[in-house]
C-alpha cells in the first residue's frame, strides 16, 4: 500500500493538514486511508501530471474535492480568499 511519505513533497503541517505535490491516482487512496476528508487542488488542469478526472477519483474515495485553479505566476486576491475560506 502507498504511504503518504511516497507522495511528492508531502509535508504534515498539523495533525489534520498536509500538503504535497500532485499525488498519483493510487496515492489518493493513501490520503483517504490516513483519515483526511478533503483534497484542495490548487493546480491548473494543464499542470504537469494533472489528472483529468481527479475530482471523480477523490470523491469516489469518499473525500470532498475542492479545485481552486491558481496561476502561480499571477495569483489573485480572490484565489487567496477562496483558499482561506476553504481552510476555515
């Protein structure tokens, strides 16, 4: 079984918040098994390693999926507000 530490750049920030690079389809199963309840995707659909049906993969595992596509070379205040609102 995949472990969280195998996910690119995975870092446990708090007991219930972690961050990482793009997980693979299989690694989303490890995220669900670890007890997380939400995946927040900040990447654009055109990002490297993007999974076209990521929302379906994640919700199929019983997790909530939130996609906030951020242009990292030009993030907006609205991007930040949306992210902060989701994290609350």
